[in-house]
C-alpha cells in the first residue's frame, strides 16, 4: 500500500515547479482551470477503478494536478494585499480542517456506512472539483498572456526558449530517485541492483541538472542556482526538507502500524489515525481505498 501513498507525492513533487514556472510565463488562469479539470478526471478514474493498477493511475493523475490546487497561496498573493495574506491563508486552510484532521474517520465511514463504500471518497472529490472548476472559470481572472508580455512576444517563441533540457533532467532525476526510495526495503532489499541503480541514476541526473543550470549555454534556466547562494533561502529549504521527511513517512507508517499491530475495528483505526500529526487527507483516504480494493481483487 506504500506505493499508493507515494505515487501522489511523486506526481506532486515533479509537477509543482513545472506548473509554477509555466504559469509565471503564460498566465495562471488556464493552468489552474486545467489542474482542477485534471483532478476531476483523476477522481473519476479512481472512483471507477476495478483493479489496483487503475486506482494507482487515478491517484497519480490527482497528484500531478495537485500542483495547481495547492498553489492557492500564489492566488492569494494576487487577490489580497500583503498585510491581509496571513489571515486569508489561515481562512483557506481552515476550510480543509474537517478532512485534513478527520480524513481517516471520514474515509472509513464511507467504507462502512455507504453502499458504494470506498468509492465515495472519490465521488466526494468529483463533487468538490466540479464546484471548484466552475468557481475558477467564472471568478478567477488574473493577468493574461498579453498583459504579461507587452512586448508582443509570441507563445511559440517563449516555448522554444524554455529550458526543456533542465526540465527533463529535474523531472526525470527526481522521479527515478523517488522510485528508488520507494522500492528500498519494501519491493526490493536496499542493497539490490534495482534500488541502487535507480538511486544512483536519480542522484546523478539531479547533479547533472545542477551543472546544466549553472553553466547552461542557452542562458535559459529552470531553477536559478543563485537561489542556493542565499543563506536564508537555503535554511528554509533544509527545514522544509527535514519536516517533509517526518510528514510523509508518518502518513505511510502510522496508519499501517495501527491497522497491522493494534486494532481490527475499522472505526477505531480511523479515530486512532487522527492522532497522527502528519496524516493529510489524500493519504488517509487513498490508504482506505487501496487496501479495500486490494482485498477485493
């Protein structure tokens, strides 16, 4: 079941910098609408899945599209003056409280008390994303492409000058490296050729990405290396990285331990899972759906 939890994280990690970079260049409106539409498609795929592989595919689509949806703080920066961004950010996050905190209980409630069982997890996603799609379309009108490029630069010219080699190296290296981390100790031993090869190739590709960005002959960069000469920025990245290690490891380990070692009652598993300080909505719900579908097939 760890694969199901990791596939969302993998999709999100790869797509977040890509969506940020491209939406900066081309305008955010259609990227955010597109990400919401893609999330809707992912929920439909997951809701209708009959095999675990199809469910994983749907969750991967949701993870890829989450980059746009979880960049709401960028939208707040456009809509709200600086002094009010803190309270509005808290307000947006507060709306997710019922599911962020009680997701394990909600997911197991769907499983135990509805005729469609775990599929209601994704039916709920379909409903929310249909509403969100309408709201983005009718009410979100940020600066469009022509406003961002008053010099008349064409979209085709902008695409040609994007750092596609850097994008490929970053996305490919990160994907391979995270796959190796996921395989290690679960699918294969840590010292197996498969795990070592993916880890080494992933790290090597990311190192190659850093060299490309630092000495790119084209002058176009995906992630400027000068950012990493900024000590406060580096400190923030390190703190966020260490925090994320705890956050995402607990999303997989805590519910697995509870279900495997301590409890057999599904309702109590849900309530005990709430105690984890690192149990986000997507992981809690996909854990239930994948476990049940795996048992069914």
